[in-house]
C-alpha cells in the first residue's frame, strides 16, 4: 500500500471554542409558575343607570386562594357537626370525670413512665402468630332462663339468676373447629362486644357467662405458639368485665350527684354498693371450675376496695395458692402473670416486705421498662441491699439494675450515689467472672454520666481485678464490650487517650485476633467521629501504635477482604493527619508511615497520593514561584514517590502512579524528575500481562492499557523535549514499546492506540498548544514552529499511518470485514478532524477510506449519513470550502 504524506490542519482553538459554545438564551419569568397557588379572580358586576345615558356596568375584581376541599364541605366539618349535635347527660359527664381521676390515680401509683399494657399487647399479638387451625369450645345455656316475664319478689329474681348459672354449667356444648388465626381473633372480638352489649342491656348474668366461657379457653394449650396471643385476647375481655363491674359499683356510691373522693375508704361506701359488691364475689365463688373462677375473681379483685382496706392484700395469698392447683405449667405461669398485672402495686409492696425477694426483684427489673426502673433507682438499691444473698446473688441484681440504667437516665441528683452504692458491691467480688459480668454493664453508666476521671477509676479497678492469674484471658468478650462502650461515649480522642488507664487496658488483649478486632473498633469510631484533621502528638502516637498492631497481623493467610478493611482504616487515619503549613513535618510523618505499613499496598498508594498532594499544596502556597527551599522540598516529595512506586505489585497501579507523579513533578518544574517518571512508565508497558485480576475475575488487559496510554498521550503534549535526547524522544520510545508489545490476534487496540498517537502528533504540530503547564515551556515555545521539528513530526505521522493502513489491509477477510469497516470509518474521521484535506494525497486517502467503510455493506448507514451531513455543514465555514468538493466525492451506498 502506498505511503501517504501527512499534513496537519492548522487549528485556531479559541475560534473553535467560541463556535462550539452554546448560545445564551435570555429567560423571561412571567406571572405563571407551576408551583404557584391557584388564584381565582371573582368579578362583581353592578349596573349603574345615569340620566341621559344607557345603562353601563362597573366591575370590581378580588383575588383569593380557594381551597377545593373547603369549598366542597361548604365551610363545615362533619365531625364537628356530630360533636355539636351530641348532648351528654350531666351525670355521665360526672362519671367520666371520676373515671379519669381514678386513671390518673392508678398512674400515680406506678408512675407515668410505666409502660402501659396496650403497648405490650400490640407487641405480643404481632410476635406470636400461627398458621395452624384453632378451635373454640362454647358452652351455651338453654333459653329457658331468659328474662321474659317480670319477677316481682327479690328472692325469685335471685333464684332465677342461680338457675341461669346452673343451666349454663349444664348447657349444651358448641365447638367451632378449623378456625384460622384471623377467624379466631374475630370471634373473640365478637364475644368482647357481646359482653358490652349484654351489660348495656342489663343482662349481667349473660355477661358473666361470656366471661366464664372465655376464661375456659385459657386451659387449651394445643397450639402453644399462639397461646401468648390468646392470653392477650382473653384477658382483654376479663379487663373489660372487671372495669364494668367496678364502674357499676362505683356509680352506686354516688348520692345526689356527689362522687367518692379520689382516695376513698370503705366507710365512704354505702351499704347498697357493698352488698352488690359482695354479691359479685359470691357469684364468682360459685363457679365450679378452677381456671375461670381464678381469672374472673382476679379481674374484679380491685373491687375489694369497696369492702375493706386490706381486702386485696388478704386475697392475694389465697389466689396465689389457687394457681398451684393448675396442672399445666404453661397455663399456671400465665395465670401468675395475669395476677401480677392486675395487682402490680400490691406485688411491689409485697416484694419490699419479703425477706427473700431477690428472684422476684430481678424479674421485675428484667421485665419492666427501663424508664420505670431508672426513676426509682434508689428504691431498688434499697431493696437490693436488704435482700438475702443466699438465694440469689446481689451482684446479679446490680447487673440487672445497670442494664436498665444503660437504657434510661436516673434522676441527676442520684447518679453519683447510685454509682457509689453499686461499685461498693461490685469491687468486693472475688470471682473474676462475676466481677467482669457486672462491671461490664456499669461501665456504660459511668461513661454516660461522668467524666474521664471516674471512667479512669473504673478501668483501673477492672485492670486490678482481671490481671492476677491472667484472668482476662477468659473474659475477652466482656473486655471488648467495655472498650466499645468507652469509645462510643468519648468521641474526642484527645480526651480518650488522656485517660491514664486506657492504653494499659488495651494491653490486656494478648490474643492477636482479639487485639486486632479491638483496634479495628477504635479506628472505625475515629474515622466516623473525627471531624477535623489533627496533629495532636498524643492522638498520633496512640493511633500509630493501634494501626501498627493491625498492620502486623497481616500474613500470607490473611484474606483479601480483611486486608482491604485494614487498609481502609489505616488510610482513614492517614487522611486525618495534618500539620498545617509545617510541610516538612507532614512529609516526615508520611516517611514514618511508609516504614510502618509496607505490607498493605492500598496504604502505600494512599501515601503516594498524599505526598503528591503535599507537593501541589506547596506549589499553591508559593503561587508557582518556588524558592530554593521549597524547590528542594518538592524534589524530596518527588523522590519519595519515585522510590515507593516500584514496591507496589499491581501493574496498572504503578503505571497510573508514575503518570500522576510525573504530572505533579512537571507542575512543580521538576523536569528531569518528570522525565524519569515517564521513562519508568514506558519501560513498564512491556510487562503488562495479557490477563489481569479484577475483583477476583480474570479480565483482558488491553482495554485498560488503551485507557492508560490515551491519558499518557494527553500529558506528553506538554512535556518539553530533553536537549540531549532529540526531538520527541518520549513519543518515539513509547511507539517502539507499542510496536514490540504482543497484542491479541483478533484485537484492534493497537490501531486505536496508533490513531490516538496521530491525534497527539497533530496537536504537537500546532503553533500554540491547546493547554500548558504554568511556568513550563512546552515544545510550541521551544521550537516555535521550526521546520525541522515539523518535518520530524510529519515523518512520525506517516509511519503511524502506514501501520494503520497495513492493519486495515490484513482485515480483508470475510470474518473481519465488519472490523475493517468500523476501523476505516474511524480513521476517516481522524483525518477529517486533524488532517489538512487540501492536500490531494490526503484527500484521496479519505475518499478511499470512505469507500472501504461501505464496500461490503457492513457500515452503519445512519452513521454514514450523519457524517456526510457534518462535512457539508462544515464546508460552509470560512477556510473550509475544500470540503464541498470532498462531499461530492463521498457517495452513500445501500446494502443492496
């Protein structure tokens, strides 16, 4: 194939920038905006008649924002209308007020911070579900006992109600089988509503029947996983019944619209109310079966307040003994749970009076909300101190208390006393395991509410207890937990490392894997919470020691993910170190870090980037005018990078760092050092393997090499030639390396690289280059358009073009015609963009390439059409008239 001479097109970059810049279009903001509220203009027209004239109209307009919802409702709220139409009776209002007072009184007993049953109820129903089929046994009484005729005598009425109860006991049985969970819940809710309806219609016996039959359902444990939810649903009915009975008796105590005081005594209750109350207890006592009798009595146990001051306390032991008669352990436990819920205050008082109440006290602290326990911390400490330690150790009670105080804050005035009382007991523990289990919990309380002095005292005490006989070796999880709690509350690392016993505490982690995990936790917190760069020597020395510990754990068996994580943490520390304008101290730190972290390649990469950034910051401070001192410092930074890069393993990591560091050296006028970096990069190209490992998978390397070389060419444009090495010596060396590199047989990357080289050489032949480095004279300034330089440049272009055309010739095979078409069109576009097509030979070459792209019908017709349109458009520009003739010589061919 003939050799075609190359002539670069002269470029006026400023004019090209101006022609490519988008035209500025002025924006006019009118009154309309899609986010503005809709404004409706209402015009009012009024006729005005004047003498001697026709009637005319005068209009006034007003604008207002109209809410479409308000206009639909016509200004009325249906909920407000219902509320306004209601006219409650004064007696009902009085009853409601008294109910609210009693609710407030109940809350005052346990405190407003006590977790209400409603919140627990929802959690239980959501957690304990089942897909198994459920059943309900309903014991329905006959209809003979229904109230149909009026009963005159009281004795007849009592007899009838007793018969109804007996009939209920002996009535027919109805069983609902194969119910889903939702069906079961719906049926229970229906029973709850039936209870309320029966009570409202004065059918008290029917209401009692419903409660009894629901209570019997709690004896069925066939679907154990659903039992907690069943317990919640049934006790809802029991609670409703107990509330209705209490409200009924309480209403009977009101005389002449006067109500009982908040803290009434049995003496304030009239005889009628007391008799009714006793009647309810007698009815319940006549229930034959144990489980319904227990639950129904527990539900109305609060009514004992109407009879006796000590009634509830007297009933509690009896009900507790009744539970012992329940054989099923699950049913028995839940029965006790209901009794505790119904009699919370009494249980707490009994807990205080019992001598051996440690187990019960621990259960209370484990089950109740942390806020409830925290506000009563001193009360619980008093009860703990009075406990008998033989049954349940006190340190376990203090541990339970500490768990609550870690979640909720006690009163501020009690915090120090709480810590002192707890630590008196904890520090006396002889068994290291008992001690550390308890101390671990109270460390968080100390960190939350006290200063580093108290935390230091606690850590010293832990060291004192855990060091003898190397007891710490059996308690690494607890010691790790202590470290995590300390660093979670001390985000200021200058304060943390000033805690005298913190680093000695770390020395207890003798096992390497545990020590590394602790170091990782510390570094994660540092990276997350350290907002400003630091140069504090205390922080730097401590964290260097911690990072060194992590680095030294790396060995041949360490997984890549682990190495990546360790490198990420160490790099995070390196990025946060700054000595301000003391650049020499900063470089000294990077030198020390390089010696400490040489086994982690990502850390070395970060250090190289940091040193390059340091050199550019120096240039910024000096505004590009280096003094002798700063010039020497910058050369030291460049030397640091040049020495460090060869120690890296990744081939493309080294290539990119050589290029990046060479750019930094060039920006700082270190020309010989920049040449050294670029030569090192060129010499490294032959070592690029055919396949490289990317995220654990082997991938071809040619696309990555192409990307690197394109970036490299962009830099070579502004690199001045060395006076001793001839014209374009770096470009020539790189072309030789590319020519000798072994490319894949079916690869076109080599030709794409040659095309990029052609672009580079074309840019180098311009009188003024597209971009420059400040205070660095590129070849456009050194040669000034010298004819010898341009001749050498054109020779290289001809050599590159010959390589491209030779490759296109080799693609004249059936299986490679599509590649030939694509590369031919790409080369055509390169000549169109960078070549001077006024040259006849180059013009003819472009026409030949156009025909080659279409010869075998492999070209994309749409692309060809758009290319031709572009040529015609450009031919209208000044000095581009020769493209008109070219366009006439470029026919479009169809595939047919």
